[in-house]
């Protein structure tokens, strides 16, 4: 998902998150990140379609220490709470998560 503004600059290759300081030789972090980026893009399009602003809540691609893709949702507390309410409303009466 492309965009403008400073928020987009921080959506780079975040390998392993803040707790991970090492890259393991031979692990293909880029492939995992690319897959995560595709999933994050889909989620960001869904957030936009639901009326959310990506400057307030968004999906961010990353990888774990094994190179597997990870998608994190980052946002303002009040907006994330609003997203949780929306998700809870869509699962109510359906037996929970898919």
C-alpha cells in the first residue's frame, strides 16, 4: 500500500521487532516480509473501506526471528478500541473467530 506522509517512512523492513537484535545467516527475511506486506496491504485496504484513517490505525509488515511474515496492527488507542468494537459486532452470534 503506498501513501504519503511521515508515517509511511516508518513502515520499512522491521525484522523481529524491537526485541530482536540479530539477523541469522541463511534466513530469508525478505520473502517473509514480502508475504507480510501483501497481507498488511489487504488489511489496510479493508480498514480504509471500513472508514478508518491509516494515519490513526494501520497494519505494518514485519518478520519474526525465523523469517516468517508477521503483521502488526498499530494505532491510537481510541481508534483500535473502535476497531475492536467493529470486529466484535461482526462475530457476535457466529461462535467467535473464524
